[in-house]
DNA sequence: ACTGATCTTTACGTTCACGTCAATTTCACA
DNA sequence: TGTGAAATTGACGTGAACGTAAAGATCAGT
């Protein structure tokens, strides 16, 4: 029932990157160290880690931030994962539970703010381009009925 | 009536960058060489060039592409500028005029495609984040009425 | 137990996008 | 006409994000 663990080469192929990049991300702390591995032994990954890598690459692509900024952004996600784990243990004090949740909410809000800002800027650019396109097409249409004036 | 020409330091300040960057962009052909200047003499710019620089920086920021890719993207814009200039001369053959216009349209479409794609990806991410946010807030609200179950 | 493919660490190399001297020159202004 | 601030080219330096080569270790399959 436990999905076959993958090696770094497989993960790299599936994510569309290279082993070197994965090791680098691990080195700078952008990805967590591969779980419990005596140094010298091969890294083993589950689909869980593969998807994490994909998310990292996606955010890097979409937000175009430095790996350092990305790290702090993802530390939020990291924290949320921890929160989810803690919350699954039912025996957390309500007090503490509320703390964890609203902390998590703060992290999400920070990410959302960044993303919303970017999205807004982009759609503005998109609109401008669409406008320009309309103008050019209008000029072209006017050429089809030159005797109109 | 001719707006006072600015020097590279002024342009840099107004655009929020440095003289070095402007020279670099000019060097790699991302910005056109400052108009008619005997080498050794100071570069002089009009607000026209300032805005061009700003647009370059904006696109770089929003699309996060390499300066090389940006150069090809802007060569389209360059071409459109040329088209506009040619079109202002009223004496272009209709045949040629149509050619120029549809060529211009093609360039715009290429840019639009890229921008639309990015915008779509971003808004998808935005929606996902919003969803997550909703879920966390729901959990928080449920804590306010614990006796509900 | 062997073997070839893959992985390990270490370390130096590379590209991009500028930063930073340095020596000289140009420019606006008194 | 001098003078200080800003600009010029040229060259080397730098941080980020990996690439690449080397020498050895580990793993899956026979």
C-alpha cells in the first residue's frame, strides 16, 4: 500500500528539472532534507515530496522571486503543514488551537496579498494590450471599406 | 517648446534604477542607442526614452523573463513603432499598409498570448489560496460556537 | 557476489544582470 | 576660464542559481 519510493533522478525527471537543482534546494533549505537518511546513502522521495517540489517550481515561475524570498514565503506553508499536523492530534488546547489557526491565516494572507497584487498588475497589462489590438484591428477593417468617407 | 533633455543620472532616478543599468541595456540592445551622440559625449534623453525604460522595467518585473527574451518581445514593439511612423506618412500604398498593420497585429497577439497565459495561471493560484483561506476561517468560526455539535 | 547504472560529496566553472573601481572627459555654471 | 559634479569607457568583481567534472559509494537485478 505504500507507494514505491523514488530516487532523485526520477523525481527530477517527473518535475522537469535536474538532480543538482533538487540537491541545491535542499542545501539552501528551500526543500526539507530528505527524511532520515544516513549521509552517503541515496535520497528517497515519495509523491508527497515530488508535489512539494512542483509547487516550489510553480511559485518560482509565477512570482519570479528569488529563492530566498521564496523560502520565507514557503516557511509559511511549512508552518501551515505543521499546524495541520498538530491539529490532527485532537488534544490541543482550544487556546493554542486558535493561536495556530490565526497564525496560519496570517501566512495565507501574506501570500494572497502578493499574488493579488501581481494578478492585478498583469491583468492591467493584458487590458492595455487588448485595447491596442482593438485599435489595430479597427484600422484594418477600415481598409476594407475605403469609400466610406 | 522642446522639453529639457535629461542626463542619464536623472533618467535613472526617475525610473528607479541606476545609470549602469541603462548603459547595460543599451549595450545589449534592449534599449536603442541614445540618439546621435558622438562617442564620449554625454547621453541625452527625452521623456520618450524615460517611458520606454519604464515599460521595459515593468515587463521585466511582471513577466520575469530574461533580458534576451524581453528583447525579442520588445522588438515587436519596436516594429510597431516603425509601423506607426510609416503609417503617418499618408502616402503608403494600401497594399503595403495592410501588410504593416497585420504584421503589427501578429506581434501584439504574441505578446497577448504570453500575458494571458500568465494571468490565467496567476488567477488560478489566487483562487486556490482564497479557497484555503476560506477553509481556515471556517475552522476559526467553528471554534466560536463549539457547542453547536 | 558482481556489475552497470545511478547516486554521493566536493569543488571548481559558468551565465546573467548588473556593481564597482579607475582614469579621463564633458558639462553647467560662476 | 576655471571648477566641481556628473558622465565616459574599460575592466574587473559579485551574488544568485545552478552546471559540470571527479572519485568514490550504493543500489537493483542477475
